[in-house]
C-alpha cells in the first residue's frame, strides 16, 4: 500500500499538485456538477477534489477504497469534506438540504481500520468516538 501511495503522489506532483490543504470527495449528486478541474485555489486555500469514489459493492478492496484519502493525507490535506446522497425519515426536510453526518453504522464485512497502524496517517479512531471533531 505504501508503494501505491508513493506512486500516486509522484504522479500528482508531476502534474502540479503539490501542497493541497483541503480535500473534497464528491459523491452522488455533486460529482459531475461541482468540479471542472481537480486542483486549485478557493478563497486562498489549495483544494484537491475528486469526482466520485470507489465503492466496496463495486468489488474494490478496502485498501483500494481508502487509497485516495491516504494519498491526500500524505500530500498535506488537513481538512477533508466528503459528500454523498443520503436520506432521512424527517418529512420536514426537503430534497437537496445539507446535513452533517458525524458517524455511521458499518454494515460492511471488512473494515479499513483493520490491520497495523501506519503512523504517517495518525492514530486510528476507535469505534466509540465520533468520526468528525
């Protein structure tokens, strides 16, 4: 995995992506509408954006799914925003409203936190702490 991360970083740096501060991963609904280029300045911050992401149900491994986030971390991303299409049971909410999801129930048979911890990514978050701080 470390080799793949380093190869991705080398590729991105060759294409001018050197010091992103903010990472954005756009999911369903925004992936094709929000981004025309994947790297640039937004209000004085270097932003690296991804249109879409890999999913476990598409046959990707957890290591493949988490690779882009790990690459962003090693490149220097300090804040990460991830969008997706999500619903709720509150009928007062309208389609397209924003909500903050700070945790989830993992129903997948695999977990990307399983295995050894790589210090370069920081400590693992236990299952009892909110994902967003």
